[in-house]
């Protein structure tokens, strides 16, 4: 499939400027063809207008039809074949196996959303029946369910070019809810974005959806994203990326005359606590698991464990020695793009100069800057070191982590209290350790969206129960997740019908409950029909 | 019960400044004793610190214990007796019957939240069971449910001194979720706030809750509210009031280093559409109902119908004449306080001078400014008039409304498209009218949180299905409601437990499901226990 580098607006190829950019292969430095054109304000307006025009028709489709559209997207994603994976690999430096695993994840979540809306109970349909004899005033018939917000803007992440980009859960949950989507393509993988967009258009055609349900606009300047978030007809936006970028767009979304929700998943330090019993019995196994998690995807995961806490002891010293040896053996690997590479390098330099830290170890092999390679790094400090320099509690994106030696569990509690919001917190412990740490656990519950026991934060399970969110700066709104079926909640709001004629109600609120969804009927959860 | 005028911080009476203010009886101009002291920054810090200290203990209580606390609040609210209602009446100019009805509503929603958390399914507990044999990687055990955010700030409304103030659904839903509350008392009804606070403390003592679970701070300056919203340990805030006040605090909440959700319920114009069939068959009945809704509570409802649309016709002329006569017969009545009265007066003056409007009629009797009385006003205009001056689409708080004469249904659609977000939209129609208006209804669905058929927006039903929210400027976040049991969602977020030991899980996630709550088990809604 030939790439055009143009905006894809409701299926049309559009470009009206010569301002363009190209992707690079980070491992070779080679510039990849073709040039991609920077979206103009007029093109952004056109994409949002197409989304708005498609909204009424799209939201009115039966859930089954939207589910078929999602399944068609999954099919067409697979049909893109090896060409798609090869383009992604070239744009990211990822091995093909990683690209293939990401594609599997995207197909998986797309089908999950299809099944979610086929089942229908996610709509949270509620009915309170009337009572015309109630005193002093009759009780009306009140029914409510979720409805889609309108056109949604999506900003993908550079580190998941397939599973958190055009084909990510942001796009798919918005489609599932009935919202059209305008994606701002990531400038580091524009070709991957264009190929993915074409799969969506093929699916839209097969599933007879209006083409305006999706547009892809490209651009490397901040202006493109800003114009999209400021557009008066955009009703919500989802973003995965850096704290600086996410916060800037969050501020813009809130400062609009009509503010919109801006759901950003941003930085996270993902601390890993090792309690004494676990350290004693499993130091070597934890060292293996931790270094594998730290270096998976070359450390370019938002769930990368950036802090490891343990109590000073012989076991801790042994653990430190083990992880040091393992990190020294890590081969430097190519990072996603020059911006991430340069931020990692300067972050490492600044930590090397930081008096609160000591370098415990790093990749023995030199990193090749021409290949944008990153060396893995391990630092060490104490509870006092963290207290003296709170910037050490911030994420440094890449394969580096800091071991924090604590003088007893009070130190761990002090560190826990000082933590910022994080996507995940991991505890390695025996059940006995855990039972003795009620205070620590209670504090950690306030700091994260996911608590992991004797595992590792990378390799997120995509399911109904997952929560990939957490207090700021992990996200801008801790109520929401960007992964798992709950992600659909970001793009809907309740609407309530009072004394509305039965035949005019959304089908899930009609007396007969023809879709058999779970409803809250006079406060009781049931799939029964309403009988007067 | 003697009023002290002091801050009530975790049950202690505190004041450290001589800066004070007093409430007035709006109907008589009489100043009411005692003086209320302006909260200092140190006092606000003390209240939030007490809330934070109480949080861990409060959130760890069994749901049954928190439900008992809520029931005790309902009991103690009733036990405040007539003295409470008399103080409210003196501070608001409301008749005692209205105060009593508000108290009933507060008791009702307080018990509703008690029952909601006793039942427990609101927690949205989810379980995805593990599969250790899955390839390429084993599937972990993932479980999630809602947990409370932390200390919550509440700003009550002047127009509901009991049901949307200290004893409002904001406070009660936060308590139900497990969040401590700091209320900023409304300066127009500080005595009502203090009495209500004392009922909460008596209930906390009886139910053995930490006193820090609640504090009341008083103040008339913006600084008090600002300091509360900016406090780093406040995790969310709820507000009911004006667009200007709500937006200012929303901006402050978003500009914090760590932004927090600020849930404001603000202005709303609540348009009422009368379609031809209804106008023909029920003009007189609708005129009765509309004027009753317009003047209920002296028009001081956020659900007040501020725009009425109909097609030019003999029926519409008859309807206009009927409502004009009824409005002329409305006796001027006292408004809540001098600020609202003066805003209403200047709003009416400005509309009287507006060339896009004509005065259709107003209360024949003169309003007495010394008693802060408001005359009811009806204006008339056309679709073009609204298009020429979009400020007419904004709420003017008080007993006034504007009739919009439309040249056919296209005009109605044009007005619908131009509407800002509104808490409610009402349609009077025959079922045949409605079936012919799919486009109009589809537009209105995007403009409001509640669609009413052949009724009136005032007299909100407090139940599971109600949604008292809507697109901005009705609220700052259209996903949430401030009335009804769904209001609890504002103060919680999901937390996810991965491979967590069963005995250490929150009880609602444990295999045996001892509370029998509905859970999403591998995607299926069930109250079953988990059997491996």
C-alpha cells in the first residue's frame, strides 16, 4: 500500500501546504519516505466538521452495527499484513515480534469493545417507575442511560505505535460509545498511522459507516494539537504521552470558553517495594524479574519500575549486587526517537551529577549515539536522599531505576507518603509481611491506580477489571482508565428521560428490554422487562 | 441551640479573628444575630488537616457503619426541630413549608445514600480470574472496585439552604463514599449551616465516627473558598451556584500544581418547546403549569424554564395571552439576598432596554425593594431576536422567562442548535408531534442532561435514574450528577488489585462475596462467589 503523507479526512486525501516532515529509522538514522504534510487550520476544521456531520448517524446506529464495525477494524488490521509491521519496525526501532504483539493487543481490545457493546449492560440503564398516587406530588417516570459526547480527539503515544495510537483503546472505546474520532498522528510514526487509518476506512466502508466517523491529521508542530483541542466541536480528548505535553494540552482544554474533559495518561514512577520476608526468600528471583521489567521494550513503558525500595540488610545488599550485575550485562538498545533519546541522556547526566545519588551500575557496553542507543542505568540512594531532592520522585523515561535503601519500615512509610500519583505500585512480600503493613498499604492505596502483589507492572492485562490510571501526574483525572473496557466511560455521559413515551426511548430503556441488558429497576439490578 | 458564629473544626469551636459578618432577613432587612467569623488560612489548614487525619479511619469503616452514620444524620436533622426551620426561613425569606419540604428532601437523600452503600453494588466490583496456562504469558488475577478520593470541599447553594448546603447530596454522597468533608458555609445562611453542622457532629458521635470527618468554615470573602480549593490535601470539590463563581473556582482547581476535579452545577436556561399538537389541545393547561413552574420558589430554581418556544399561530397567540394574564397576577416576592435581588433587577432593566425583546407582561403589583421583592417578568422575541443577541440564551436567575415565536419547525431547530448546555429541556407534544421531530430531539439530546415530556423541569425527582447535570455551562463535567445516587461517582476512583492475596482484598472483591454484591466476573454480572 502506497503512503501519501496527506491528511485523511473522512476518507479523502487532503493536503494544501508544502510544509512537511519525514520519519526517521532511529536505528539507522535513515530518513523514511514519503514526506508527511503538516495539517492546516482549515484541514483540522474540515476533519472536525466531518466528524460532527457523521455523529448523528453514527450514534443512531444499533449497537450491533457499531460492534460489526469494530470487528471489521480488527479484521482489516490483520489484513494490513507484514507491510504494516515492517513500517512500524522501521519507524520505531522495535523488533518485528514486538510490533506483532502490539498488533495482537490492538485486535484484542478492538474485539473486546465490540463484545462489550453487543452485551449492552455497560450503558448503565436505570429505570425508576412512576407513582401517580404519591403525595404531595406524583412520582414521574425517570429513566437514564449513557450517551456519546460527540467528536473526540485522540493523541497517540510514541511508545505504542499500534496499540496506543490510531488503533488504540482511545479510538476503539470512542467508536464503541458512538463518538467519531479525529486522531492527531504521532510525528514519530506517521506511516504506521496512515496504514492504520486505511484499515479503519476499509472497515467503515464494509460496515456501512459514514466516512466522517474517522479522520487522521498529521503534524509535528504543537499548533496542530492545540487547534484540535481548541476546536469548539471537539467534545473530549484522550492523550498518552509526556507530563509536559499532557499538562499543556490539559490546560488548553480547561481554558476553552466551553471546557472539555482532557484525559491524559502521563508520567509514572511505578515504585516497587520489597518487604523483608520476600527479600529473604526470593532475592534472586525478584532481581531477575525486576531487571526484565526494567529493560522490557528498552525501558520505554509508562509502567517501568523507576524506584525500588528495600530495608538495609544482608539480603538487600545481595539483591543490590545481583541487579547491578544484571544491568551491567544489558546491551544498549535503540530508543524510539531523537527527542526521547536526548531527554534520557540529559536525565542520566543530571542524575550522575546529583549528590543525593550514587551510580550502582550501568550497561558495560557503550551506547552508540548514532543509533540512538540507551545504556541501562541503576542508581542508589536513601530515604533521606529522596527527601532532599524530590525531583528523584519524577519519572525518567527509559531503562533506568533507583534503589532506595531504607532504615526500617518507617523509612518506607515516609517514602510512600512522599510519592506522587503513579499508575502502579508493586509489593513483593510474604502474606505475613503484607498483613503487618496495614499503614503502608493504606497510604499506597491513595497513590496509585493498581496494586500488584509479587509481580511486575509491565505487561498490562487488557480486561474488564484493569485500571490503567491513577492520581496526578499519572493521569489528569483519576476516575478514568485508558486501558480495559472501562475506558469507554470517558466518552459518554448520562441522559435522563422523564415521562418519555416508551416507543421513543432508546431501546435499552424500553419496557420490554428487547436487548436483555442489565438495568437498575427501582434500585434492583435485573434483566427483567418492566411490567406495569 | 445557641449559635456561636465560629468555625466548627472536627467538632471544636474555633475563631481567631474579629473579622465577621452577619446574615440578614431579606424580607425585613433585619440583621440576624450572632456575628459569624471569617475563617483564617490557619483555620482552613486545620480543617483540612483534621479531614486528612480522619480519612484513613473513615474509609476503613465497614459500609454498614457508614450507612448507620448517614441514618443518624437524618435522625439528627429531624431532631433539630422547628428552631432549624425558623432560622432557615429567617435567613432566606422562604415560607416555613418550603423549609420543611427541603428538610424532607435532605433526610430522603441521606437515607438513600445509606441504603445505596448497604447494598454495595455501586462499588462496581470486577474480577477477571487468572489463567496460569495461558500462552505466551500467564494471565494474572485482576480485581477492581471504587475507592474514596480523600478530603472533599463542598460549596452549597443559597437557594437550597438545607437540601443543597451542609446537609446536601454533595456532603452525603462524599460521606457515603468514605470521604471526609469540609463545607464552606454560604454567607447568606450561616446560621442554618451551623445548626446543620451540629446535627452532623451529634450523629458522628453516636455512630462513633472521627470528628474530623466533617468541618464547617464560614466566610463571605472569595479568599476563603479559594484557599480551600487550593489546599494540597483537598482531593475534589463540589459546588452549586452561579456560572461566574463556579467557573472561577473551576479555573483555580485546574491550575493547581496537582489539579483536582471541580464539579460545579451552574447556570441553566431550561428551554421548553411546545409543539403544535400540544399547543392546539392543551394551551390553557400548559400555561397554568408553565407559570407555576416559573414562579415556584420565586423563580429561584436552577431548573427554572427561561425560554419557551412555539410556532406562530392562533394557538400560540392564545397561549401568550394566557401566560401574560397569569404573570400579571403574580404577587412580587422576596428574593434570597441582596446580591441576587440586585442581579435580577439589573438583568430585567437590561432586557427591558434590549431591542431584540418586547415586554409581554409583568406582575401588576409593584415590587418593594426594601423587602428585596422581585416582580415576575415575561418577554417575547423571535428566533431572529435570539440569533441577534446570544446573551438572551443565558440564564437570568429569578422569576422571568422569554417566549420565542418561531416561523415553523425550522426555526425551532435553529434555536435548538444555538442553545448552550442546559440541565433540562422540556417538550410538550403529542406522541405524533414527537415522532415527527427526530432531528429536533437528536439535537436536544446533545444539549441537556434531562429530557422531559409533557411536564415541567422544577421538582426534581431524587432517585437512582435522575441525572441533574448536562453540558457546560450547566455543569463543568457532563459525566456527573449532583442529585441522585449517581452523585457518589464524583468522589471515587477505581483501584485495581493484581494477584493480591484473597484475605487482604477489600471484602467486596474476596472470592466468597460475603456481602453478596453484584460483580462483573469474567465479564458476566453476577452475585455468585468465586469458585476455582
